């Protein structure tokens, strides 16, 4: 195994560890809280700033090491060269068929222009109809307050 | 062999100019999130621009976001399709799709940028294959199920707001919205809301992030329903990579070297990143907007006429100058100009009388909305046309609930307030609708039969939310005891059981009552069979609070009466009542660490020796020593 491969593998393990610890931190807080609530403590807070900080503390050194290795790797140009090599999946290559024909047919399609104009016109009509029927206000109403269920708070 | 040829041989193409694409991605991320002060003050932008969607996936609950997320808006519109047809959002998506197609994904999506930066981490990489191509169809399933079916079925069929993708999957919502909100200490009470939904979304975000390290744009390729929508328009979009049929020889290098799961240049998986432009030895591919070439081969025999390339570069420089000017204006507008203009609007209904302020300050109360604070008085007009004044409800427990018709948890808990008012007629309940979408509230309430509740609509002019320092995160509930002192304030949905316990707790709470009244209230509370017993010292009470006890003594260990202390966290302080004849000061507080400071000393005493005294949940009774002169 070359030094570069070792570097990449160590970095992979670090990334996996950081991700694992981040996920485990949330899961442990949740299960602790769920157990407390099951005991009848309705107001037990699963997450607090302090609890989250305590759980995330062990992640910081690993994250910093990983970040340092990333910066070092980028400066030294360490990267998986395989990602630059052309695709070698024969099955996939076979499925490509005649690329030129399809790409060119798509680009040179004369109906493309009409379709584009039609969709643009339709979009303009839809937007106007939406402004009239209150759709614009609905978007504003949702966006102007925090959507707790969207961000995972609710 | 020239440099370009050499680069092609080694597979390290530079011709696609990823650096300029990265700059555009950074620019777009900053423009979408130009409300930088939101990260500082913890509030989201709620101006009129939120009625417009940005093209990329950018959570509208991110404190920096100045416009709405098209995917969130689409789910919300489908949720409400029963009464308002979702024309507006569909029109916006069609417009973005036909003008830009998936160029949006490759160039102006903040989540795309994050994924690409994660992929920069040097690890072994998973290359595209038949497996990844099959996985790329998953996003259409997610689009059909989580973005269309769930919001439609729940919204139209059951009347429940459920943005399926946002709630269960979207990592942009978790990263930009939840983390963006929670990182600010001003939103600490939002932590109370975090439960299974957050845990689930956090784990999903971490897994997606990890996948992006190893596999290029994993979220974009396999999961993102917005990319799936724009993919439908890619074939005829105005902007995108195009092939010159006169030059293309069908070698397939464009597809072979493309990191996305494309079958040919410009298909529904193509994000127009431009890597194929550098990979094409024939110089047959370019990024076009109509007839305008945005990016094409530079140098070499297929680069096109030299004046055309020079003109393109010149146009590019002009475009950057305009773009930077727009960004500077946007940052200035959202962070400096608009806040200054909105501050000029007075709160017509928010009035705290001088008499009360002076009188209550004399009792050692701080006006505010934290538990233990005296709630500021305000007046507002109810939907029924009557007037509500908080001070007129002294002697009653007052529950103030902040809600919005667009907030699913709010709508779930509103019936509990009606139930509480029916069970306990003495409680006063005021439900204040957020200013956004307030005109829809009356339609929503019609026929609900919630006749016992007092409903009010907030507005920029009345400003009950800012007066009570309420968050934009709904629902929020503030409970005020009979003396006007806040006993509970949290942004979390409540069940009926919790609400009832909180009400009973507030009923038994005698903070702010004169001494003789306190005795009476304590007796009443003791006689109330369902009431909560007062929290014992060191034990957590019904509100998650503990009674902290500090003894104030002089250097000879004699107790000192009449000392007022402040219990401070990093963000706020609460003043105690003066220490009693035994030097005792007790405070009912959240289990937290507090820095105790002396606010007021009787004559003949100097400040304490142990100025930096901290007390925490584990500490027993603490002693603070002041110096007797």
C-alpha cells in the first residue's frame, strides 16, 4: 500500500468516525430523553444546548484532524486518481448507444424553440393566475415564519 | 504537446474552468442568504421578498434566507390545493425550468456547492456505474411520494399540513434551518422542540454528508426532487450545454468523463457543470444561453474565432461587475437599510404603563418574557372586535399562544386550548396569529367552533410578537400567573395533558404576590388536590426548574438581609427578591449554570469577595460573602 493510499484510507476512517459520532450523539440524546419521558417526566427536554455541547465535544478533535488532513491533502495534491479515469463499466458503456445521434438530435430539434416559448407562456399565465388566487400570499405566509416541521424542530 | 493536450492525457481537465463555477456557486449561496444579520440575532427575514422563490434548494427557514425555497413552497401549495390551486409555484418552477433547467443544480444551488466541497475531501471515491445510474431513479420516487403524494393526501384529504420531503428528509432544512436557528443562543428555547423528527433528520443529514464525501453529489443524483423537476425541462431549457453537430464525432468522452449519470450531454441528469467541455477533443460542446455562449473551449484549434472568445471574456467581466454590485446592494439592503426603515414603525398597541413599571421594578421584577419576568402590558383588538388588555386580566392565569395557519403543529394543538378553556373557564387564552398569512386566519377559523378562545392577528403595526420577544418559530406559548409574572415560555407544541399541568402550575405559582397573598396562595395550592406541589430545593419542578438557594453572609458568617442578587446565564439575568433575615435568597430556575452577581447591597456593605460564583444543578446551597465595613 502506498503512502497516498494509506492517507486516503485514514481520511476515510476519520470521516466515517466523525459522521458516526455525530449520528450517535443525536441518537443517544433522543433515546435518553425518550426513556425519561416514558417514566412519566412529560417536560423532560431531550435536547439542550449544554447536552448537545457535551455530546459533540468528542467529535471536535477528530473533526480538526480530518480538516487538517483535508487541507494538507489539497495542498499536496493527494487525491484518488481513479476518479479522473474514464468510466470502465462495460454494461453502462454498451447502454450509451449512439451518443452523437441522441445529443445532436436533442440540440438540433426544431420543435425545441416552440416548446420553450409555449412553456414560458404557460409559466407566465400560471404565475399571474397564482398571484390572483392568493398563491403568492401563501408562499409568503409559509416563508415569513419558521417552518418548524420543515427544519426538524416540530 | 500543448498544455491542454497534456491535461487531457492525464485526465485532469482544467478547461471546464471549475474555479469560475465555484465562484458563481459561492455568489449564489451568499445572494440567497444575504440577510447575514439573521445569523447574529437568530431571527429569520420576514419581508415581502419571501413571496418569491429562489431557483436552488435553500431553506426558507435559514436565518440568512431572503426568499423562499421552491420545493418547500411547492409542498405547501400542494398541501393547500384543496382551497387554493398551486398555480403560482408551478408557474415559478416552470419558468426556472425552461430558462435554466438543471444548470441551476450545477451553478446556483447552495446544497450543490456543499456537496462538491465535501467531495473535495481526499478519500477513495466511488465512480459512477450502472448501480449509480439505477439509483438516480430514486429521486423520481421521492418526488412522487414525499413532494406530491404525501402533501396532497394529507392536505386535501385530511386537512393536515405535512410537507413530506421537508419534514422527513431535506438535509438543507436541517443544516440551514435547524442548525442555523439553534446555533444562536437567543433561540435556546427551540431546543425544547427537538424530538424524533429532528433526530431522524439529523441522522439523514449526516449520512448524506458522508455519502457526498465518497460519491460525487450523492444527494443531487439520487435524492433531490427539485433536480428531478428541473430535469424534465432540461431537454429544451434555454440555458445548458449544447453539442455542435458539425464537430461531434460521437467518441463518447463527454459521457465517459461526466461525474453525473448522464446518457448523453444535456439529458435530464446533466447539470451543465461544463466538465464535458474540457473533455471534448473536438471542441464540440459549449454552455449556451440561447445563442449566447457562456462557456466554451478556449485555445486550440476548436476554440472558435479569437474575437468571439475575447468578446465572451469581456462580457463575463461586465456580468461579474453587475453581479457584485447586486450582491453589495442586497447585503446592504437586508442588513442595514431595511432594518432601519422597519424600526421607524411604532408599535401602536405595545404600551407599558409607567406606574406599573416603577411599581414592579421596586419589587425587583424585570420586565420581559422569560419565566420570572413581569410580562409587559399590551393592548390589542380581537377578531371579535373587542379589546384585550393584559393588565385587565390580573388575577387570572393568562395563556398566550402564537400560531399560524401554515404551521402544522400549531393547528394540532389549538383544539387543546379550547378544551382547556372549556374545562377551566377562569383561564384567559389569547391566540395570536403570526403577521404572515393573517388574512387567511379568519377563513380558517370560520366554522371551527372555537368560541371560547380570544383570537388576535398580529401585524407590523401592532407588533405583539416583537413586544413579547416571540420567535418566528411557531407554535410558542407564554403562560402568565395571576400576578402577571411569566411562568412558562417555550416554542414547542403541547399536548392537552402538558397544557393542563402548566395551567395548574401557573395557578399555584405565587411569584409576584405580596407576602400575605403568597401565604394564602400557598394554602390554596396545598388544598388543590390536582395542583402541583411547590418544587423542593434541589429537585426539578414541573417546568423543568430547580429551586436554587444562596445564603448571603458577611465575613464573620453573619447572615445579611436586603441583598438583591442577579442570576445570570450567558444571555440573560434575573433579579432575586431581597435576601431574608437569614440571608437566604431562593430562585426557581431552569437547571443550568448561573453566574451570581450582587445587584443591590444595604448601606454599610461592600461587594462580595467571591465575585465569580457559579451555581449549577449539582450544587447544594451556596454562600456568597459580602464585606461589612
